[in-house]
């Protein structure tokens, strides 16, 4: 054995001994995330209402306004304006009737059941004069509006499930098993629009899509599924208006 080899072996042994005597500590950490939209020029926010459809079991316009107002009261420095929820579908249809003389302006679908139906309604957000008048009524706040599709969804196919079995020694173990299943649930596809109440112009917009699926035999209320899906995307929505913190842990050695 050469001297160099001996030194290497001693170093490796010393490293193992040091590791064996090392203690591990979990330290909680918080990482700040800056907001996507600069709202320093606003002191108030109006959650105006949404063009919503897809399911008759949940009024996604009313529920989304209530939920976002509640979240912003506790997690934003903006003052939330309490106002009646706008029936944006009716407003958009009225504006379309007023523009019916334009042959290139087709009518709006009476029932919203898909993303294509929602897109037809998005022209209401381009009506700068309307949003400017609304902003003047509420002293020029930041206006939050948009579209919400909350619709039933079905999917079938193979999924991996854990099955408990006993091995040759009588021990209980789990094995992954692929099973063909019929599943049903809901899709939530919101598009949030942020409008300057002083000018009526759109400042920022962002679209999200979430889905949840259950066993076909499971009877889950539509409203429960709606809140489950909204819980997933609320942190991203809040991060548009205010700084958020991601909590985690870091491993330290001692």
C-alpha cells in the first residue's frame, strides 16, 4: 500500500465517522414571492362579477365573488368594496343587442356550456367606456372580473391503485395494480381580468385550469368540488395582488 492510498482510506473512514456523529435538524423557512401586478396606486378593489356557466348546480358567479372577497379581506392590504354582484351575462347580452346593427357582430349563446361559449362573451371586457363608468361609480378602484367555467367532466381509462396483499411470510404489503375505471368529476377553468377603474383598460389577465375526478359510484356534491378546485388556485390568484410566502423546511447538519 502506498502512502497516498493510506491517506485516502483514512480520509474516507474519517468522513464516515463524522457523518455517523452528525445530527440533522429541520429548520422552517419562508420564501417571499413578489406580486405579479403593481397595485400600489390602488387602495380599493372591486370584485365585480363573472361571466359564469357550465353547471346549473353551482352559481359560479356568486360563489366566486364571495370567495375572492373573503380571501382579499384577510390576505391583501386593499380595501374590499361591498357591492351587488354584477349579472355580467345579462349585461353582455344587452350590449350585444345594442350592437346588433353591426352585421359582423354575432349574437351571444343563451347558455354557456363550453370554453367557446365563454369566449363569445369576452367582448364585454373590451368595452372600456362601461368599465370606466363603473370605476367612477366606485371611486376608481382596481376591478377584478372575468369568466368562470365550472362543468361536469367524465373520463375512463386505466389508473394505478394500491392493493394490499400478504407475502409468503404472512406480512401485509401493498402492490400497484392497474385497473380500468370510469370516473366523473368537474373542470374549473377561470380567467381573471384586472381592470383599471380610472381608464377602463385591462391591466392583466390570467387563466387557470383544474380538474377533479372521483369513482363513478362516488356521489360528491358539486359545491364541494368547486371549493376543492378553487383552493388549489387561490394562492396563484392572491399572488397577483400581494406578496405571498412559500413555506418549507431546510435540513441542517450539526
